[in-house]
C-alpha cells in the first residue's frame, strides 16, 4: 500500500544516526506524532542501542535501523533495493573528517566519498521512491564552516591533504549540490534544503580540533524543523541556520554548481 502524508505515517531516513547530531535528529523526529524513523548506520551494535534509546525516550515503537556504508555506492544501492514502501524524508547527515588521507576500497578519497558522494548517491538512488512518496523532502546537513572547493582536485591528489580543508570543501559541496538537486526534483514535489546544525561536541568536531558550545538537541533543531515543519513551507534549494534562511553565495555560483553535479555524476554507476 502506498501511504501519503495525509493518510499514513511519514517515513524518515536519517544517516549517521549513531552520532551526536544524527541521534538527536532521529529522536526529535520520532517524538513528533505520525513519524516513523529509520536509522541508517554502519555499526550494528551502535544502531541497536540507538533504536532502543530512541524508542524508550519517545514511546515511538516505529523506529528501526538499516545498515549502510554511505561511502560506498554499492552499499547504498543494496539499501534502496531492499527498501519497502514509501520514503518521505531523507536526512543526509553522516560525515567524517579523518586526519590522514584515506581511500575507500574503490579508491575514492574517504571524506569526499562519505560527505559528498554519500549525500549525492543517496538522493540519486532514493529519488524514484521519494517521487512516488511526494510530497517529500531531502535535508542536507551542511555547515557554515565551508569553502576551499577545488573542482580540479576534489580528492586531494594535487593538494596536500588537510582534514579541515577537505571538510570545508565537502560542506561547500553539500550546499552547492542542494541547489542542483532542488532544481531537478522540484517538479516531482520533492524539496531539497541544506542547513548548518549547530556547534556540537562530537567525534567529527573533535577530529577537526573543535569542541562545541551547543547540545546535540540544539544542533538537531534546524534539520528537524526542515524535515517536519508543515508542508506549506515550500522553500527549496535554500540554506538555513537557526531555522532561518541565510543567503548562500556557494549556491549562487551557477557554473560551479552544474560542474560539481556533473563531476559527481561521473562517480556514479547510474550516470
Ligand atoms: N558537530 C558540529 O559542531 C557540526 C557543525 C556543523 C556541521 N556539522 C555536521 O553535522 C553532521 C553530523 O555531525 P556530528 O558532529 O554529529 O558527527 P559524529 O557525532 O561524528 O557523527 C557522524 C555519524 O556519521 C556516521 N558515519 C560516518 N561515516 C559513515 C559511513 N561511511 N557510513 C555510514 N555512517 C557513517 C557515524 O557512524 P559511527 O557512529 O559508526 O562512527 C556517525 O553516526 C555532519 O554532516 C557534520 O558535517 C556538525
């Protein structure tokens, strides 16, 4: 049975839901009546714990996990292949920032594969299901800490790898690709927006040399708002912080946005 927003629960997939902000996003959404939440995780033990904790805290029994490695397109394809029923909201949140340059088994620089291609492949692979489930949304958790994108060196083969630079590049890319996907998916009733969550102490922020002044729940607030605010809010292709739209000059670079989209397509088996 195909369920829609009006006649059944809204199904939400949150990646990186064992991490600081992702777990808070998943918990806050699970607390909203009418939402079922699927935690997309790479570590099964952590995934089980997160499901238990979120179900207990919210009383929502419609919380489950799926295993996926978002840095590998084949793993994402398998997840989509076994997906049953609708998906109304995809929250792309999983990210890393290893201090030394690493590669996936496919030979792609790990931070680019996880933070950029992971988001891209998930949107691409779920786009048909999102379309069938529309009205639907994609929320890309990005950052204000963004910049240094080099389209000729997305994988740090020419530049010396520095994890902060690679991270800033990946978050700029999240914001630019939000615009590219928003334009492509708007005709099908799918809204795509990006946001800065908040400054939260986490494995990721620690590897970048930061602590964090906000709680995970504070960091989750803007992504959750984008995921669950009434469907009348029709903004798409925009960037938000503190639940307010913020002008994003990265997204205004039309040539760069399209070039980056095409570059990501070349990493995709579905191109
Ligand atoms: N923390 C901040 O201050 C801050 C500020 C701005 C933006 N952000 C953004 O917020 C998001 C969440 O960050 P966070 O601080 O909550 O980080 P975190 O606590 O380190 O969580 C990262 C999550 O991503 C998962 N993950 C990493 N690689 C994966 C892979 N290949 N496949 C599947 N899952 C994977 C991790 O899984 P494991 O649990 O198995 O490691 C973890 O659940 C990121 O997009 C980040 O860029 C964070």
